[in-house]
C-alpha cells in the first residue's frame, strides 16, 4: 500500500466529503431572487432561457413535463415558467421568430421570476439560444385553477410553495 493511503488526511477525506454532501442536502439550494411580476398584458418583453431533457436536473423526469405531458418541439413547443405569472396552458408567440409555445412545465430557477424557459430538443440548440430578451404575444392565457390543482399537492417543495402562495394572492384561490 502506498504511503499516502496510510495518512490521516487520506482516511478523513471520505468523511469530510460525506459531511459536506449532507450539509448541502440539508440546506438545499436558494430560491432565485423574487422579481415583481410583469403586468398581465397581451404583449410582454421577457427574459428567456432554454432547457433540454438531457440536463442533469431534468434527467429524472425524462421528456415529461410538470403537467404530465411529453415535452414538445414542432408546431407548438413546450415552455417552463412560474405558473402564477404564466399559468399552465398559456400560449404565446415569439414575435421575432413566429414560434408558438405553451406553458406546460415549471422549474426551480423560474419560481418568482419573469423568465420563461423554452424547450429545445438538444444541448446544441439550448446553448445556441442562450439567454435572450424577447417580445412575446400572448395568444391565450392559461388557467390559474388548473395550475393550482397540480401545484398544491406538491407544495412541500419551496419553489412550488412560492408559486402556490402567489396564485392564492393573485387569483384569490
């Protein structure tokens, strides 16, 4: 056995790493900073990001959305957003590209923000989109009650709890 394997530091490393891992799990990650919601208007300027089903935080869900449907790319594309701002089923068009999206997903980093995450089929497409400020035209507002019905049973998660509270406040649910 090499000398380094007998050192006290070498024996303590797995214990220290385990403690760090447990500490990280216990505290969890911080919610994004809260942003005042945009006015509910037919045309909005929004920050957009992109995501794909092969990202580390989406792997456990595969191609499934928070609504239980399959992520879509084509005629109508999937989008993730804070459902208290853009409720489940909200359809919008990107003015610059003409692409139509429907909100059928949400994510940790979106709760309490004015950011919409656009589904892309590959990491390459996701990276090419990057972060963009775009103009969207709302084609149809989604249903806050449907959003609430899905979110309320999941509100043990802090990001979901934030959306539930905002739905309750904004729509008197």
